[in-house]
C-alpha cells in the first residue's frame, strides 16, 4: 500500500515536470516545407550551422532512422573492434537499449528472449535460466547444479561476471539496470580465443552507455504490477567539460512468487510425515517443513554455526519473495589527451533470490543471497587497450546450509594492442585472472565447508588475432589463445578460424571452425567436504572431493552462415552449426563402503551393529560426448514507418555418445547392492568390529576422530553406457517473433511471442517433462512528450502457467504499469 | 499460429512495396560539400579540381553530382569520382566510404595514411579505424563524429567551427 502511494506521487511529479518542460517548444524560423522547397544551390550556400539547422528541421526520415537503428547496427564483441553487424564474421546479434525498453522486458534475461538462438526459461518470477543454443543439463542425472549454464561467458564491458566457484552466471547479482545499458551483444559459438575460458556456447556482452552531449541529464524507468512487482532504475549523467564526464545510476527490483510454499520432492523413496501423519512429496510452507520428518529423521534439522541458528527459516527467510535486488553504479570518463582515454566504473549490489538449488537438499529451491562490489578501469592509448577490474564480496549460494557461503575476490588484468598494417591487422594480447573463494569465515569448524580455506584459480594467457583482407570481399580471421592454469597444471589452447566472403554489398557468407574450453571451478578442483547426512536414512556420510588434475571441458564448432539484405528494409541471417563437446565432468560416486557406526557399543554392550553407508564422491571426467547440430534463421524487417517485424527460429538435435543412464543414487544403490550381496558380509562385520576394537586398544585408532569401522568397499559401476542417445533437455525447436506497431507518433504497441518445444529434464531424483510453451507478451506505450512515456506491460498474457524449468514455479500472467522518463 | 504468421506476412508485403526514399543522401552530400569550406588542404594537394571520391554509395554520389553542377569549392570545380574498391581510390581531397563498405575502413585509412585527404565514413565509430569524420544519427538528427587529431595527421587544417558543431571523438 505504501509502495503504491509512492508510485502515484512519483508519477504525478514527473508528469507535472514533463508538462512544464514540454512548454519549451522549438524556436526556429525555418519550417520543414521551407527547407524542402529550397534548391540544391540554395542549400549549398548555407553555412555549416545553418545547414545543420535546416537538416534538423526536416530530420532524418523515420524510415531511414529505422533502417539505421535496426538494420545497420554496429557490434564490437565479434572482433573486439567496431564493425557493421552485417560484416560480423561470427553469428552475432545486437539488442539495443531502445529495443529492450520497447519490448517491455522486465529483466536483462527476459530481454534475451528477443535474441536468436537463446533458450530463456523462467524459474521463479524474475529469475531465469539462459542458454545459448542448448547443450544444457549435461551431464544429466545429477544435481541441479549441472543445469546452470556453465557454457556462456556473460560480461559487462568485457568484464566477466562469472561464478568461478560452481560455474554459471548469477543473473540477479548483476549490478546494472536498463538505464546503464547501451546495448547487449550476443556472439553465438565458441569464443574463448577472444574472451578467455567459459565462452563455449558464446558470449553475452552488456555494453554500458557512453556519456555524450546528447545524453539526458536524468533518465529512468519505473513499473509496478502483479505479484507485488516493483522495478525501477534511474540515471544521472553529465558531460562536465571536454575532458570529464560523470554518471551515477541506481536500480531496484522486488517481486513475489505466485506462492509461498516450497516443493519437497521425493528423494528416492522418502517416507515423509507431517505431525505424525504420512504425507506425499509436494508443496509445504516453511513451518510445515520444520515439522516434517523423513522416516524417523527431521527433513530440515536445525543446527548452530558460530552461535547462529541454521534452520528452514534461515534457508528461506522470505519464501514468498522471488527476488529483491538493489544496485548502484558510478561512471567517470576522463579524456587525458587526444590519444588517451580512461574510463572508470564502480558499483555495488545486494540481492536475494529464491531460485533453483545448486546442492542436494530436500527441495529443488534455494535462497541465494549476495553482496558484491566491483571496480573496472579501461584505458586506451592509441592502439593499446588496458583493462583491470576487481570484483569482491560475499555470496551465499544456499542460505541456511553451512559451507555454501563464500567470500570471493576476482581480479582480471588484460592488455591488447591493435596493430593495423593495412590488409592485415594484428591484435596481440596478454591477460591474467585470479579467482579466490574462501568459506572459512562462515563455517563452525574446518571440514564443514567444501573449501575450508581460501582457494585460488589463476589463469595466465597470451593471445593473438590476425585479421587479413586479401581483397575487398574476402576476409580471413585467425584468433589463437593459450591459457596456463595453476589447477589443473596444464596449458589449454582455443581458437577461431573464420573466413567470410562478401558476394556483394548485400550478401555475405561465412564459415567458422572454433574451439573453446571451460575454466576449472573451485568446487571441481578443491572440494573437501564431509556431509554427515542427518535427514535421510541412507547413506550416513557423503564425502565430496575435488580433482586438481581433471581435464577441462571443450567444445568444437563448425558453422556456416549467410547474411543478406534482399531489400533495404529487410535483414536475413541464417546459420547452421555442428558442435562436439567432450571432457564433461561431475561429482559422481567413486566408491561406496559399508561401515559399522557403533563398533564400541557392539563390542562392549552387545548392541546390534548399526551398519550404514559411506559414499565417496569425486569430481571425475566422463566419457560423455555431446554432438549437436542445428540451424537458426532470423529476420528484421522494417515494413513501414509504422510497422517493424522481427523473428527467429532455431531447430536443433543433440545426440550423446557414452551416455551414462544411471543417476548418482542409482550408482550408490548398485554399489550398495554389490556389498549387500556378499555372502561373507556378516563375517566381515564381525571382523571389522574386532579390528576396530583392536586398533583402539592398540592406540592406532582414536575413537573420538574415527567413530566407525569400515566393513567393505566397492568402486564398481555397471557397464551401461549408450551411444547415439537423444538428449531431450534442450528443446528441439525454439524462437520468437515480435511486431513494433506505431499507429501514430505517440502510440507504440509491441506484441512479442516466445516459444519452445517439449523438453525432458533428467535429475538425480526423477525425470520431468516440460511441455512445449507459447508465451505472449504485449506492451502498449503512450509517449506523452519527449520526456515522458507511459505504458501498460502485459507479460504472459495468455496466462500459460506451465513450468518452464523443472520443479520450479508455475508463473501466471502479469500486468504492470509504469513510465520511462528522461530530462 | 501458422495462420497468424501468414496474415502478418501478407500485411507486411503490401507495406514493403510502398517503401519511401529518404532525404539522408541529399543531406550527407550537402555536408560533404560544406566540409570543403571548413578544411584547408596543403599546397601539394592543389590541382585544378577538388576531387571527391565516393566508395560504395551511389545515392550520395548522385546528390554530389547535382551540387557539383552548380557550386564550386572556392575557385575549383568539384569532380566526383566513383570507386568500386580501395585499389581504385586515386588522389582525392575527400574520400567518402558508404555504410555498406564500412568494413574497408581500416584498409582505406592504411592506404591513404600519408596523403592529404579527408576520410569520411557513413557509420558511427569509424573514427577509431581512421575516419576523420563519420556520420551518425542521434535522436533522429543527422550528426557527425569528428577526430581533429586524425584529420590533422593528414596534414589538413580544420576550422574550430566544424569541430564544435560535431561530436568530437578520439
């Protein structure tokens, strides 16, 4: 209620301001008719300032402007230098600030639904999963962690915003809002040769606005509506003089889930009860979960960490809230001289999101809480580009679960030089990355975290990009990069080999062969986590260990593409791709042991042996190979001054070789079955107890440290790998289309559709089918004047509530109202 | 869904046929002519004609021809030359690189680097690749980015007026 009042006040104030400012009309004696009636000779006689005034009166025709804005964009991410999107040698899309605002997207991720080749699924209101082309949820049959997109490198002005702890992107922790963004550039296909590791399926580079004389002093957006959604951002930018520009932006977002209950799912034969009554897996509020039991054990047992209670209420402090985030950013551009420029950007964000879990808890949900800050410096001196940035803070990946809260420090340094030799340009570069994560401040004792100390991954890299244009039509590009990791102690090479041929000014073909690799992640490398399982009957202990010498995942891609402008108003792009991904890895059971957990009681009091399991889980490479082939087609069509159409469609197929069809629990179950079937098991139990007692008596075993006696172990897994297995976690088709219709200058209607086909999500506990979905959004904007635009924004207006992501929320249609302002 | 797509396509086809031609080429030609009033070429660039070479934009070339028929640059006739490739670009006072050929900017600037020539591009951001002036559209208005240091590196003198009316970039 209070929020609504504030919104009304803000709206009213802005409207009043805009009304006053709108009174200041253009003062000029020239009219459009007068200018258009002037002869070439008369126009040629004008001075430069008079000519510009005359041109301004006529303006660039709306159609010409649309051609320029929509069909003639620039891109920098494909080659690290500005070039026409049409000439880009890679599969590239640019989403402009105006397109994002016009679309009504409420988050950056949602805006990416406008980009060809992107699969964007909403998990909870405002929290999304974003994949380029797919290859998602691999390896399958495992924790939800592996559904995170670890294949795409997201950057802000070339600064990686990547989670090197587990892999993936925590979208809610991005500090920027729409008013910060000038454009989002998406490059599809392996791009590690240009941007370093984790750019396997591509890069998403968010480019912030440049402050110019034309920048509005104050601008922003605010909207509010269904599910208590309130989203806003504001920017102040000013060019103080020819040398210095400054800016400050802030953004805010809060939105609720459609329910406050949390899903408790079946974790392999769970026997749930609530207040003594048997209940099925399903949705429960946190109070009920606090009272639930699985067999004789509490589902969510509380414990203390450094005097603080870790329980369901700490895990889900706001279960009804999907997301809340705040960000602030500051900009300083300093033009030192004609040839030297320095840009500084710094900011901070706080965020909390209820979204999919990264660990193994009774619910697929988790609350992620983050507080991070960054500073990014970019400097240019003639052809030399330098970039240095630091990102640090604390991220709790699973609130209320000891060991998942980490302090992080990320440092990136990069230097590159553009050397233009005419037909050849060479861009050599060096970079250094250091990513440190430390959980020691947030665990009760060493052993309770999976790092238990500060751990670091370092990457030293050298690169060179050769861009050769033997003729005006032919272009050959070779980008090469070598990376030396501290863990694994190895060197990885990545490359892009590209050829493009411009058949004519309006037709260009391209062919690409590229390779990219993942980096090592802290969890995969350094895990040393002992999980004393207290909410399941079996196993009793799970030991997670990293692997410092694992192989890093790689992706190779072969791609051909064709871009054409059959008419000045139409832009078509078609790309066909084939990728091979290998050296997947996952935390998988390496061995299972039977142990007696009360050996002294058995020996001294004759108690029944408490035999249970100890599972050792190691990060290990798998034989899995994913082969994907697909085609994406997109078009941008300026039909008239009033109507613009955009659309894209992707069809893909992914086949897996050496696919391992068993999930983690089935492997453990298989190993436990082998141990149970041992006819000598009773004898071995007796022997283990005797050995344990003997060890204690002989001083070889400290019963305080080792409380159990190992009976037997096995590491075998069944030989069940399959080839040519159809991977269905990526929908076979997906895409979208939109129209921009401006019946008059003040009114704009933007209907947008996004769709994807059926998917099958394979988790460690179950397999869930996600039905095909068709989402329809529509935004209607009324431009009251140059300063103020009001809008009504309908998201999912057909109210298609089917889940988009396994186990996550069924999000209903939403209606929001708001305004964009600039002064 | 198929019916909807078909309907949209039919509607769009009709609209496509009524495509308008804009004024932009005329304005760019007028700008180019006006630049000749605000740039001083060194003595070695003097000849009987002021040569403007157009690479990759027939519309601007046609508009400049109209201007050349009725106007002079100082006391020189204006000669418009059309080039189809960077190799074809001969000695010129101004070279205008059309938007469709903007990928050639680096090569062009390298080939012309020691010559007294004003390189004008038709796409924002190309000053970074060697253009002295580059047209851009800002809020529906035709503007130009200008890099005085680059222009002066070609031994040309540039008036303060042309700098102040443009968007100065490095």
